[in-house]
C-alpha cells in the first residue's frame, strides 16, 4: 500500500491500522471517494477541527485538514488512487501531533466495498471503553474499536454484519464502525453521548434531516439492545447514502430481534438522508 505523508509517498503494510502510522495520540477521519466525489467532507473536517485542541493543535495550520480546498486535495487523492490501482476508495486522513506543536498528516486509501442492502447485528462481549473527553473525538490509537472489529470478524466475517457494543453500564453505545438510530413507533432514538459513542457525521446528518421534517428525536441511555424497536438504522459515512436498515440481531448465534411493520418511517428517513448527502458532494475528478 502506498500512502501520503506530508507531501511524500510512503510504502506501508497493507491494512495498516491507525496505531501503526501514529503509535501515540492522533485524530483521524474516514470517508468514501466514489467516482471522484466525496460526500460531506466538510462535516468530517469540522469534527476534526473541534478535536484538534485536545492535542494542542491549531486546525488552521493543517495542510489538508484545514478546509475543503479542491486544489489542495486533488493531487494527493489522485496520486493515491493511481499508485494503489483503485478507482473508488475509503480514504483515511490521520493527524498526529509533533513535539514542535505542529502536525504530521497522513492520507491512506483502501478498497471501497459495496454498500450492503441490509445489516445483521451481533452482540459483542467487549464493552465500549470510557471516553477521555466528551464529546468524544475520533482518536487513535483506536484500540477498543480495533479489538471490537476483530471480535466481530470471529463471529461473522462478512461485510453485511456489524457488532453491537454496550458501555460499561450495559447501555447501547455504537458499532465497530457505525452509529445506531432506532424508531420505536413514537420517536427516533440515538445513544446519548455518555455511552462513549462518537459524534458520528452520518448520525448528525440524519438528526438534521429528521428535525427539518419535524420528526421527534431523543438521546437515550438504553440498557441493552432496544428489542422494542420497529426499525434500526446502521449509520456509516462510507455507506452510499450514509445508512442502511438492520435486518436482524444475533446474540450467542440466536436471532433476538427483527424489524416489524412496513418500515415506512425508516425507508423515508433513508431517502431524506441520501438526498441531503448527495447535495453536499464535492468533486475531486
């Protein structure tokens, strides 16, 4: 794998994790590049900017992460795709602090899998670790989620599966790579910040479109998985459209939950979210 580091091309092990690039504290964002377009890049860079002071960094002094400048991004993105033989990709921007108060920025790519039509959810034994700050930044070394990803692969090593993590109190937090939202017939529910879940970009976008449509939302610390949910959405910024429906929930290999009813509310929310994101695509072709 060829990566970009502060304007230089670097050979890296395939599938190198965040901790392999920056063993110490770091911040990172991942997003999808499809047909030369990235959806909602500004949302990712805004989240990165909010987290930068946690590492003593000034986001205005970053090379790539400072703002959405097409001219700045086009050359490294095009070079990465060409050198790695990709057309579409999951792109990761990683920012690590240096001793001089500045940052080292990494840009890497990996193949972009197809977005599944639905997701099966599996219970993980690993609990979401306590956040160092709230709102929790998307920060490295990312060991807890990496360990959760490995546990999920041992349960169901396929792309249409996601692991469910609870916080130390037993409340639903998030998935290994995803956020969750569920409709219970009266309101859209989102795990509260105190569960240790990330401020997911797709989650924030969904909340925005639901608010615009006048749909009720609330933050909850829900004990266990919401078996009363009529629909569950799995939110991930690299999904085309930003989210898909959960199909079932497995605990110890048994089916424990499945959606009920016509899924009208969830289908409508998915359409709204996809349209919102499509209007906020930036072309780097």
